C-alpha cells in the first residue's frame, strides 16, 4: 500500500485566529470563532488553526536550524533527556519506527528551556534556548485561547484560572527521517509508519511541522485523513484529559504519523499537561447538561492514568480512557 493511498485528502475544520488574543472575549469575532472551535473538537477532536501571531521567521529558525542542530548530536547526548514520568524524555531506537524525539518540560519558561539546553550543550547554547522559549510562549497563547473558548461554551469559564494553573507545558520535538527504499522482507505499511496510532493523554496538543506532511487523523468511519496545514497554521488536537474533564463533550481522536521516501519530517508539539496529582473530574454542571447527562468517567488523578497507559492492560486497550475510568454502559461520544 503506497503512502499516498493509505489515507484520503479530505476536508477538515480550518479556523482563523488572526488578530485574536486572550483579551478578546466578548467581541463578535471571538464568539464566532469560539463556536467553530467547539463544533470541531466535539465532532472530530481536532482542527487546523491559522495563527500568524507565530512568525514565519521563528518557525524557519526552529526547523531550519535549531532542530537539525539538536538531532545531529550524538545519541549518548540525547539519551540524557530522561524522566521518571512516561512520555517526558527521549524516545527513539524503536524497531520498525522511524522516529526520534526529545521533550522539554516547562518550555514556555526560560528556566525550563535552560535546564534542557544545559544537558545537551554543557557549554551553553543561548540562541537555542531563546528561540525555543519564544516559540513555546507564543504557541501557549493559542492553547489558552482554545481552552478559554471551550470553557465558555460549556458554561464552565469559572474554572479557567484553576485549569491553567494546574497545567504545565511540554514541548516535544521530533524527527522522522525519510523512509529507506522498500525491502522485500518488510511490509510497506510497517516501513512507512513513523508513529503508531494513538490518542494523546493530556489536555491539548498543538502541532507545528516543517512543510513535510505525515500527520493523519482517524475519521468517524475508521478511515484516515491526511492533514496538510498551511505554513501559518497549527493542528490543535484534544487529548483524553480534556475529554474526561468535559464529560465527553470534547472528543480525543486517534492519529498517527506516516513517513515518505523524499524528505525528513520535523515537528514541534506543545502539550498542555495536567500536574500528576491533578484529579480529572467533570464539573457537576456538565453532568447535568442535557447534551451529556450523567457522568461518563470516574474521577482519576492524571499521573495514575498515564502510568496505566504504559501497562500491558493499557497498551492492549482499544480505548485507554474508557478502560481506565469509563462508567459502565456509557454511550460513545
């Protein structure tokens, strides 16, 4: 199966955030965009966000210089990016997956980026630190706008400050080398798979990539749609934590990465991640809502859920969130 045949190039939501900022609530355009955001995350769990507030020059510096410099470091150096938390450190050297990735915790804060940079470059790399922190801070503004819009739509805006303060930002930077020529002993599908189908565990993920496609989202009929964002766009994806907190009003979609044979794909994904001890619990008013009556998920602390996802039971579950905390006989969202 050829890469171009593995997924269809269908339409998906595209929302323009040009000129909007967190101080815009109440304005007619904010309300119009808010409606589009809720519709997209409720129906398919993702959308393309046009957000030119992050300049093209900054994106080019990230992908054209910083990430190439980072991934060119020796493997022993990159392996210093460790964490006792799943998904918080170096990922790579996985059979059949053409993928290498590093994680920068608190990427929107200078001290967070400096801590990572000192591991990779003990002598320092201030240009890298400044660029990554600037990028993360600007993308974090889009995250806050989206979360505020969703909470306003749900009538739960009073929780906005608490939710923002109970999250941290993690920037995951990844390299997907161009696939090698096909070999007879391996299937085409496996050779072209850059990252297996999965749902994000966190609240929101905002994906930025160089202009090499590869991200595919699962559709409602079980097919896959190729995501092809413009140079000024990001892909916003809802995660399991947001699905649970919203009592199923927000959908967390399956997605994967496919790699071709022509060019290396780079991506930078800003994840908004709940603190490990944060209890994910839908507000009572969302359980009383006529759109989604009754609680769909039992309360859980985020760290326990992430640890469950890397157990054998979690990895074998068709839907990890339902397996971990789904209420029996719940309706699918």
